C-alpha cells in the first residue's frame, strides 16, 4: 500500500470513528507501528490531525488566527451568538470569552439589558460600548494577538476577584475523549481560570470544532453545563457529548 493511500485511510477513519490507534492501524495495514507513527507525524505537520499518546484525533480547522476564523461559518456563529445572548438574565454577571462567536454574542445582547459583562477581549468590549445599560469590565494583561485577548498572570490575578453566574467559553476543539481544547498553552490556562470563576460554563461551538482537538486541553466535557451548537449539527456529533452529561442547545 502506498503512503498516500495509508494517509487517506487514516483520515477517513478519523472522520468515521473520531480517533485512531497506531497499533490497530499497524495490524490493519500490515506495516510496522513506526511506519504508522511516521504517517501520523507527517499528517500532523500538515495540520490534518492532532497526535495523542498511542494514536491521533481529528485536528480542528478553527485553530487558525482570528482573521482566518472570521470567514468560517459566519451565519452559524451569528445564530450561536444570538442563542447564547438570550441566556443572560437581567442582573447577572457573565464572563464572555474572546473570538468570533463571542463577538456575535455581544452583538445580539438586548440594548436594554441591565447586567454585567466581564471580558478579556477588547473586541467584545468595543461591541458593547454603546450598550449604556450594561456594566462592562475589561480584564487587562498581555495581548495575545492570535485571538485578540488578554492573557498572562495579570489577567488571571484580576479574575480571582470575580464571581460570575455564567462563563461563555470559546474553544477550537470539542471531543468526547480529548475534552475542550485550544491551540495555545497560555490561553488554555486563562480559560480554565475563567471557568473557575463562574457558577456555570457554556461552550460556544460551531460545527468545525466538534469531534476535533487542538494541542492544549482546557477541561473535560463534564466541566460545561451546556454546549451551544448550530441547529443542523448532526446527532452523531452531539450524542457522545450528551452521554457525558452536558446539555446541547441548538441555535
């Protein structure tokens, strides 16, 4: 079997099963595990999958920079943002993450909503500048340009003084085995700190993020109370997540 054929079969298995195991692939293809691991390394270098111990998971196409993400699933992100915005009740304190879907959440908040929004995203804060009824708390720190959010010790320290009702988390990967993940280690730390300061965490996940993984884990799936997905998301993608105890909200 040619290398290109093996790689195509690996990618097809990832799409079908959500993960592959090097030992099983070795037996299936009749080649050594070293050969399979080399195939996985090369596919990972091309951004086609995410390597894990013993095998691989699908790689998230959402792990590109902010400019690249703006053109991915914009209508779906608007619907997800609209549904998430409706979850914030008057008087609540809500933490809103950075990213393109979080900006859509901000755009769909009612103009007369009286609540407090905490964010480490300048983009989200700017969207809310004209919402006179909202209290907006902008968390500072080192600007992580890839996602246009504040990260670092200063951001984590500022968050330690906040107790919120809800945290709307942005991720690049949602996988029943690999949990919630993102492409940057420091950003993953900040997201964990944000989740620790809220009574409930709601994850915003357009279709390309489901059944995919990025390099740095944020939390297990059970850390979220709900995941907001687009209306037409296949049941095959959401059922394994619901089985782990998280509610699926279709936007």
